[in-house]
């Protein structure tokens, strides 16, 4: 740590997992809100690792279900309060293919994939579901032509095998809904304005690094 309480130069970035589902309107809102704090999080050397999951493996969620009017109005109020303009889909979309691709890309980050590629897919898939109402299959064909490695066969991606594995791991870790930020073993579900989110993540990161520094000093 530096003398002013900020992260010391040379510290490895601290990863914070963000669990989400492309089918979740609140996940879309979180995607938009958290994008606004990219720069201050980078200054804190905090990396958000977005982890796609399948909500049908978490709780009572049904693909294709009509969005209840009261739920729609609640979503619109939350989005408006957070300065996010969007029109929720009339039915809960099938997000398995988009999620499976996101999982593949996230796993490849640990093997050297440039994180910007995962971000590009996430941006495009959220836009397809909530802004352009375009088909994920069309998006995937275009994306697969441009990425620097084969994503895998369409049938394999459509199976959702990896997505199901990540979902099971998320549930075991305590994830009960989306969006959820995992602060160590503490799941923080929901989304707030960027100032609140930045404050919570910043306090967590500084406390985590302080505890690690204290532990290292004790060992030495």
C-alpha cells in the first residue's frame, strides 16, 4: 500500500467476480452502470471478472416467461434511477448460447486471452438482447470470423455444458441471483449507482490489501 492508502505500485490487480445472466434485465443495467467506473477501478488495480451463469440453475426462473407488468415497471424505475435507458424484452430470453460463449472467453483469459475480447462479446450480446433485438446466432457467426482462435463447434456451444458447470460453482459459492458481486466469500446481490458501487468495491479492495500486507509482515 502507498502512504495515502491507495494501492502500491507493482501490486497485482485484485479480481472481483461479477455473476450475471444475459437474460437478466438487472444484469444489463449493472453492465451499463459498472462500465462507468472502469477508470477509477483501474486506478485501484481492481479487475471485474464477469462470470455468466444460467439463472434456471439458481432459482425459480423460466425461459420464455412473459414479463409481469408490475415487474416491468419496477425494472424501469430502477433503470431510470441509475440513468440507464432501455426497454425490457416482453419475454425472458434464452441466453444459454450467449452465456456459453462468455464462459469460454472468460476461461481463456487465464490462458492469455486479451480480456478486451470477452468485453467485446459481452457488450455485443447485451446489445443484441436489449438494444437491437438481433439474433445471437447471427452475432456469433460474425464474432467467430474475427476472433483469433476457434470458439468451438456450434453444437458444442449450444449444449451449455460449461455454463452449467459455472452455474453450479456459483450456487455452491452462495450466489442466489444476479447481478452478484463476490467480495471474497461474501455475495453482494443487486446494483446501485456508480458512486455507491465504486465506494463498496474500493473499500473492499483496500481492506483486502491491508490484511494481506499485515499477514505478509507477520510472516516476515
